């Protein structure tokens, strides 16, 4: 959709002054959990018009879309049987549905992209490329996995996407196959929950590198604890560090439920977008972010319900009740942030 151009006409001495305000929207969806859902049921048809109406449409593709049968060796049989770990795969027929909803970019740095190895990822990347859907967060080397994928808003800024898995534990990261200087995999940040000088420098370098090629940088972070509706202190610290370093938007995923959002230094941090589709029923939301040029203007959450493997928009009373819930989630974010600043204050006073 072209950028909306609003004109203000001022009649002064017979002249018309024109001020153009260029606004555009980024429509963001959470985890695409397409396991066990048949493409012919068209699970995203109900919400596709909302994504198509956005200037840029994004979601977290948390599943390899492939026919590969080579399961990752990093998730042990014991853990799979105990259901501590899962390997997921989606029918390649879903690519048509993702293209049909107008997705421009997806993040791949998550704990399922490598479930069917690098072969599964390359299958999926080829299919996405054929449909002109950009991806970030997985590559044949770490350098490739970190590449910023850029989507140009028609008549507007270049929007870049980078994607990182940011779990705290080394074992949890290892099971997801991090890319290395020579080996394929996903882009990871192994900061162990502590943002020291080394971590800060790495974040600054990521942002500076990506911003060479874009005007608005979206950082997709896969983090937090599943089913937790409040972000961890580490999520708040890391999200804010990316903004402090020059990133423009943070879109979080992994908890599979919604977490709140905040505007930090004028930039939006959405801590968890929840699921966009899953075989299990749930309430969720589509995050619609509006910008004027490179400036963030506002966030709107559109309540959705997932049922029977389909996602549809909430209406009327259900949507109004859901909106009240988002305000409560946002309050929880501020409570976490406040507890962090108190902890820092304590540390300082102890030192003093
Ligand atoms: Zn995840």
C-alpha cells in the first residue's frame, strides 16, 4: 500500500502552501506455529487483509517449512519424549498463505528454525525468496545470519530487519544450533543475562552495521520465558540497550503469549507478540505501528482469537475487554523496569 500523503492547504494571499506528512505502518504478527495445520484450511485468511493493508508486514516464522526428514541431533530423544523439547515442521503448502497475506519479512532466529537442520532452513529460504519474502536471523555463517534484510517503504524510508535468539543459558542456545564463523545456523546473543561492556559493544556494533543500510532498524529478539505475561528484567535491559544503541523498534517473541509494550526514548519495544497462529486456542493481538518518516507515532493492538487452527479478529465487547488487558500488561512492564532501577540504586548505595 502506498504511503498515505496528507495535505494541509493554507490559503494565504492566494497561494497554497502544502505540507506533506508521510505516514506508513508496520503490521507485526507473532509466532507462526503452523505445525499440525493443513494449508488447505487457509488458517490466516481471516487476518490477511490487515497485513496486506500495512506498508510492511512482518511475523516470526517459528517453524521450518520443509519436506526434510533430517531431524536436528541437538534435541535429545530423552528431552523429546519427556516433551521438554519439540521438533516442529510445517507443510510447504503454507508458503502460498504467507505470501497471500503480503508478508514482507520474517525472523528466523528462534528455537525451531533448525529443527530439520540447515537443509530444512535452506528449503524454506528458497521458498520465501521465490515469494519475495525477506528473512533475517539464519545463514550459512554467523556473518550471513546477522545480515540486515531491508524492505523499502514505497515513497518512504528503508526498513531493516535483524533477528537474534537471546536465551540466557548456553545449553538452551546450543540446542537451537547457533551459527558460527564457519558453520550454518541461527544468529544468537550469548550474554547470559548480564549486559557487561563486551555485550554492550556487540549490540552497538550490530546496530551500527545494520543502520548503514536502513533508515529504521527493527530488531526481532527471541527471548524470555514461555507463558510469562511479564518480561524478565533481562528482556527490559536488553531491549532498552538496543534502543540506546540506535535501534528503532524491538519486536519480541518466544513466550507464546502477549507481553506488554513500552515507548522508551520515543521508540517502541513490544516484549512479546504472542502467537499469530497455532493449533491450540488462544487470545492474541496484531501489533500495528504507525510512523511518520522515521519517527514512531503510535501503537495499536488489534485483538485476535485463535481457534480450530484459524486466527480471526475480535469484535465488539471481546475486543474492548482485550484492550483493557493490554493496558495491564503495559503496567507490568513498567513494574519490572521500576524494580530494575531500584536494584541499581541499591547497588550504588551499597558501593557508596
Ligand atoms: Zn521460541
